[in-house]
């Protein structure tokens, strides 16, 4: 088995990759963070020293091999170092979502039995302190930002820089132990444990080994030719597998630099300053950006707006073809060049996309119009399909084969098969080890041969070999008349409209589809301002007659488009209402990665769903909401329910069944 | 009356000796007596509030402290020495910074530039050097910029660093004012109604920042405020004024139970 534990080119762990990077790229930047208005940077050599000091400090605090160390905070170099330092001493890093409320943290901290936590600031310290009495194993907490924490009891609380300082002081005592522990790490030791966002039920701890992470990082880095001089901006939650692969896996494999924004509010400015060459964002980020561009163009002068519209129309026509290297006439190319100078270049610069060589979107389906918008500007935006359980990559789109309706071909090393029921299965070196302390779920998801069920329904296009995802397998259902019901498909079409932030479509087992709509406050608010419509609250704006008219028009357009699709024409939305509150992860309606929790919403707003189907014109409802500080309150509202025009079609049976 | 020993607050903080002492201050404008024979002290490291109904003379008192008004009678003792009549900028050089009740920022300048003006008392490069952006002026500006950036980070206004102040909402402008005062690294910070006109959330934020400033930098703070809830929560000791006279002085609890104070706030039939 000796060769099994050797690993890719003898690099068996993240600390081993770090050592290689120090010797190969010692002086190139590994991390940057904007602080005090200036980008501070750390080379790989400096990074290694910082991590070593922290690792020694952790030993000094009594971290044992196999301990779990929770890491909570926004993307900061210090927290990335914490993950690698934890690995160096044989402990397992468990990054948590920083916006989770205390009870959610309690569940995870208790489930993995974390003895230590490394957190960013007072806010996170307070949350952990709130629950730590109920956590038997919990011992020490380390924090980064000392602000507001001076008066706290410091018997179990330590400042990050102090832990490092103590580590440096105790170097002679512990460095042998540290070396021994780091050397012990092999390809099958646990690299990280990540909790799934949990669209259904409690989060599950996904155990990923060094093999999973390093093999995946290697394959995907080669796929997109990532190099040491690439730049990424780390701004997505550290608890999410994607960030772990990009900012740790690929960054350590390829040796590129991870840039951390100054604060969440300055993200866009920081993005512009860094101009990453490799960029990742969920569809929501692209949607929000597009919405903002459109809002600002609405406010622009007539000349600017005309120029923008003219060249964008041209970009939509030829941009994607130019990007894919297809034949495009000389005149069109020339016009595109002019557009580049007039519109596309400045726009990309303003968005921070001037240097993007490879951009990915994943997590949810992206609206084709949004996707094409970015590609038409010459941004090489591609889709990938992945899961925590796969260490992200299942399929991805190769350059030149990018389409908005597929998620690409199997990533290197990944095998895919479609089960009889239409569910997508995969097998790869990245497949997770197990769900921690949950053998049943592990067995349900992963079979003896290593095939993992994705939970998504899809099929492989015969002509191209690309995978197409229809919907979550458990969400795809049949309507009362037997027609196929795929809510996500409809919701995604609705969400393309800037005014619609979120949509939830019901209809499984029913005779027709109905929908909840969430308006986008930024877009609708801007519209209200321009049309002199006064409103005092989200609720009031959401209930405004003209807003309802607009939404109704959007839904009717979507209905017309759905009617074109033979298989799904039965999914047209017959009735809808605009929700009086924004769906929120704090209320359990969305996951922390902002995916709709369909079942919970259906149960929580049962009265509204019933009203949609019983034909009433209005419905009165009271909803409990959780404020950011954890307090609860109630919103009362009377909502108007509207009928939307549908295009008549003859219902069709599912062809496959 | 002179107490240089300091004391320990209810929540266990050690407060230092006397930083400033007002001795029998009287301030007259012609026949109007704005302040009448008031004495109190401010200890190093404490949050000292001056409260009172409208027209009680609170702002006049703050203006005496900041050197804008010279008292008609009485003495101001600062850092153990009697302060001769001074211009406000001279007082500022001694380490007293302030914010204003009605925001007094440069609306057309960015947040960063506004906060940089707080460092003015710490800059002394010559005109030529500054005009040429060379030598001393350059080094000085870099040093000062770093100090300013720490304040910006502390008050969490990084995202509006380059935004002209005129475009900011009221609550943020107040925070920028605080930033400018803090940039001067004052030993005594005077806040004139820091919460006036704010909503509950903005008040909570501002309270947090005031406590953090006091806690983190050990800055002595003297503030005027109308919102009694805020005052009672924030301050270590409170001076109560009414019609130019001092009617109470002590911890928030002592003041709250003081009959004169209750009468002044609720009104009594005369």
C-alpha cells in the first residue's frame, strides 16, 4: 500500500504543499489582505512562518491529534493559516458559517465535539460563549480582533497574536513534536470537515481526506491551467467547500495568491483593485451585479444609455462567438473592437473583471440571459456542477464548449452515470470519506463501489456528452394530471427578472402551479424612486398595486416561454402572490448558501399556499421573524392574490415513463 | 474637593486622577447668566456626561472647556495646571478634541480628507515642502495617514473612505465627525449631543463606538446628551445642569434618585 499513501508527486497533505511552495515560490505572494487602506501581503515563506508560530501555539494550548478546531469568521489570511496550522498539528479544521446564529453553531460544535475555536471578533466570541456551557468538550477560544474583548474573562480566551507569540517562545519545547505530527499526515488523513448547508434537516459533517482535496485540486488546476501568478479574491463563506478548494486546495497546489477583502462592504472596490484572473461566484452575485448595472444605466444620460444599448446589442450578437473562437465577419469584429473601447472595457473594469481568464459560476442554475450577458462582454464565464461530497468538481465546461443550459463534461477523473430513475451518480477521487458520526446517511448516499447519489435529476446529451441538470430529484414531481413538474426550472426563469429576487413554485400533485414571489428591494426600490412612489417598508412596497402589475407581466412572459417547452408546459404559473417578507436564512427559509428550503416554506406559509389554491382574492397572515440579534417578532399582512394569464396547452405525459 | 486618587467604577474599571477641573465657572453674555458658579471635575479615563433640559447651559459649558468661550469668572485647571485664556486651536493642541451638535464637516471633501484634517495639529511641515510633496511633508502625511486609517478601521467606515461627505446619511456623518475628533488622538474628547436626531439602531451603534473608544484607547470622554437612557448606560458620572446652575453630580444611580433632577426634568409647580 506504500504507493497509495504517497500522493500526487509525493505531496500528501496541505502542510506538505506549503513546504513545497516555500521552496519553489518562497518570495511570491501567498496572501494579501487590505487593511488600513493598503494591501498587506505575505509571501509563501512568511506565510509558513506565521502558520508555524500558530501551530506551536496550538500545541502549547494542548491541542491533540484528531481534535476538531472550529474556525469562524470572514475570509482573512489569519483564518486560512488557522486551518493549515490545525492540520499541521494533526487536528481537523471545521470552518463554520459566520452568519449562523448561536443555536446553529451549538449543533455543529456539539456534533463534532470541538475542543477549540478560532474566531474573528467579538460578535463570534459572544455567540460561542452563549452556547459553550452546554458544550462539554469545549475548552479554548482564540480570537483575532481584540476590540471590545478586553473586559472578558481570559482564562479560556486567547488573542491570536498572543498564541503565536507563546508558540514562538515555546519553539524549542514543541518544534520536534510539531515536525513529528506534520510528518505523520498521509493521503488518507482527514484534511477538513465541512458541514453541508442542509436543504433538508440538520447539517451533516462531510469528512474530506487529503486525497480528496489534493487530487481534486490537481486535476482542476490542470484543467484550467492555473498558475502561480493567478490571483483570486476570497470572499465566499469559508465554511463552503468551494472556498476551501479554491483558496486552500488549488491555491496550495498551484501556489497562486489569495486576496482577502477589507470588509464585506468594500468587496466591490477590492475586486476592482485586485482584478482577479480566476474568479468564482454563485449566480446570485452575477445577478446582483447585472441588476445594479441595469439600474445605473436607467439613471444614466440619454447619450450614454443609447451607446450602452447599441453596443450591448452587438455584443449579444457576436460576443460569445468571438470568445469561443468561431468565425465572425470582419465588420462585426471591428464593431466589437469599438464596443470594447466604448463600453465593454470600461464596464469590465468597473466590475473588476478586466483580467478574468477563467470565471466559474455554480451552486444554482444561472439564467441564460445573465450568463450570455457576461460572456458577450468577453468574460470567460463557465459553469461547473459540484457538491461538498465530491470536493466540488463533478462536471465543468471546457473552454470553447460553454453553454448556459448544460453544466459541462465530467471533470478529469470523474465518472458519471444516470440511474433508471433519472438521478445523477458520480464516482471520483474527490468522493468524501463519510458523514461524521452518521453511518446511515453515508450508506444512503455512497454505495460500496464508491458511487454517490447527487440528488439531482439530469441527463447526458448524446451529441455533446454534456450533462444537463433538470432539478433536484426529490423536487421533480408530477402534477395531478401526470405532467412533469420541475419547480426550479420555472423559478430560474422568473428570477432572471431583476425585480424578482426569489420565487417558490408549488404544484407537485396539484392540478396547476402557483408561486410565491420575493421582490428585489434594490431594483424595485429604485423603480419606485424614479416613479415617485412613496413607501415606508419592504412590506408596503411588496403590496403596491403597480409592483403587482409588473410582477404579473413578468410571470405572463415566463408562462409564454414555458409553453414552448413540450415536457414542462404544464408548469405555467396560474396564480401568485408577492410575499410580505424577504425569505431569510435566519428564519430557516433559505440555507446559509441561500438555497430555497421548499418544504419548510410550504409548511410555514401553509395558509398562503391554501389561499393560492382555494381561489380567494386576499389572505391575511401573521409570520414570525427572527431579527439579527436573535429576538423574534411578528409581521402581519393582508396579501393580494392574482391570477396570471396562461397559454393553453394539451397536457402531455412524461415520455420516459 | 481636589481628588487625584481616582476611583473604581461599578463594572470594575480603574479610573485615574483628575484630568480637568472647572472651578467656580461663571459665564455671562451681557446681562444673561448662562453658567453660574459651577464646579466639577473630569477624571482620566472616565465617561463624564453633562445633562440638563434645553437652555440649561450645557453647550456653553462645553464651549468653555474647548476654549471657545472664556469664562467671566472662575478657573479651568487642565492636567494639573491652571489654563490661561486660550484660543480654541491652542486648546486643541493641548489634546482636547470635539464634535459638534450641528455637523461641521467639509461637505465637498471625502471622508478620508475630512478625517485627515483631524491630524492638522500634528503636522508641522512647511508650506514649500507641502506644496512640493517632498521630504518632511511626505513622511508626515504617510505617518498621519496610517493613524487615520486605524481610526477608519476602528469606526468601520472603510467602505465610504473615498465618498464625499455631502453624500452620506446623517448617522454616518456623525460617525465621520467622531473619526475626525479621534484622529487628533485627544486626551479629552468632547461630544456635543452625539446621538441627536438618530434612530435607535444608529444610537446603539454610536453608543458602542463611544464605549469602545473609551475602552480601547483609554480616551477620557465628556459628552452632552438629551437621551437619558443613553446617558445612564454610557457614563460613569453625570453633572446635571438647570438654568445655568449645577443641581446634581454623581453616578447615574445617584443622579436618577436626586429629587432636584427629577423636578428639573419632570417640572414642578413653582
